[in-house]
C-alpha cells in the first residue's frame, strides 16, 4: 500500500505513544508529543498508510544552525519498505529548503549503520553520549 510522508503532519498523542512503545519496546506512555514538538522542535515528519500512522521522526533544534534527528520510528508491520528512509529524506529536504541550518546530527546503535549511512546518506563521525 502507498504511504505518504508529511512535514509537520497532524497527529494525535495516542498515535505517537503507541508507535513509540512498539518501536522502542516499552509500555505505552501518556506523553504530550504535541506540546513537546511544538515547543522544542523545528519540525517532524509523519508517515501514513491508509490513514494509519506508521512512521514518525522528530527534528529538534539548538536555536541556531544545528538540528537533531530523534525518535526515527516505523511500525513493525510497515518496516523495510523505505518508509524510514523517506521520513529522513523529507526532514532533510525541508531543512535544506529553509536555507538557515548547517548540520543535521543523529546518533544510533551499530545495527543501524546501514540505515543511516547507506540509506539515509549520513556521513560517519565520532560522537559521544552520557546517560543522565
Ligand atoms: C530504524 C527504522 C526507523 C527503519 O525504518 P524502515 O522503514 O524499516 O527502514 P527502510 O525500509 O527505509 O530501510 C532502508 C534500509 O536501511 C537498512 N535498515 C533498515 N532498518 C534496519 C534494521 N532494523 N537493521 C538493519 N538495517 C536496517 C536496510 O539496509 C534497509 O534496506 P533493505 O530493507 O533493502 O535491506 C525502523 O527499523 C525502526 O523503527 N526501528 C525501531 C526504532 C529505532 O531503533 N529507531 C532508530 C532510533 S536511532
């Protein structure tokens, strides 16, 4: 089935909470994603298939030239059909079109190297992380 990826697409909090729980394997939370992304993000991309939310990515911002890709996720039943790649491509295209950002960062675990480096076009770099 065809899917659509929409920059700043409409969503309900419950849809994102369910998708996040499935993608990151935890119980369904009650987070206020609308408030979070409208307050702290440059934008986000929603992927829908037959009306159902099957993918999402959040683009956070430092207020300057750096944007950060967070929570890239695609439902298991819609996986490996290019939706994740398209979510990231739409985010990159929107940031480029805006013309005022310089860098899009992402961090991830080793098993997703092919996804981010080969499918999405990120350049390998060294990054760091501290659990707080
Ligand atoms: C990572 C994720 C968003 C990928 O979405 P997707 O729609 O399945 O990805 P695509 O179909 O665009 O994949 C394109 C290519 O990337 C690679 N790839 C995608 N998912 C992969 C995975 N889980 N493991 C290894 N390689 C993967 C493959 O090379 C794939 O091409 P192929 O299907 O022809 O082999 C999805 O698997 C997901 O939601 N995972 C759980 C949440 C998560 O870990 N998110 C990342 C946070 S940093």
